[in-house]
C-alpha cells in the first residue's frame, strides 16, 4: 500500500513538473516573439520619424513653397485675439 501511494505521488509530481516546464517554455517563446515585435516596431518608428524630419526640413519646405508659388513674407502681421 505504501509503495503504491509513493509511486502515485511520484507520478503525479512528475506530471506536474512536466506541465510547469511546458508552461515556462511556452511563456519564453511568447516573450521572445513579443520582444521581436517590439524591436520591429521600434525600427519602423525610427524610419517614419526619419522620413518626417526629411519632409519637414527647411530646404524641402522652401522647395514646396516655391513649387506652389508661395512668397515668404518678411514682415508678417498677425491677428491679435482680444
């Protein structure tokens, strides 16, 4: 009786350890995939920021303004809110 109880206890314990191990491995895989996605998004964000800085560069804005025949006002007058 004691041998059967000990054997059952060991089998249940081993099965529990296997389940915990599998959950740990799955969690590590999910974490690795999330880290990879995070790095991809960071790279994409940096690329978008770089494109934005190029578009908003003074030289490019002046080229666009000339293309649309806009004239730079040297002494602009602004409306005042009262």
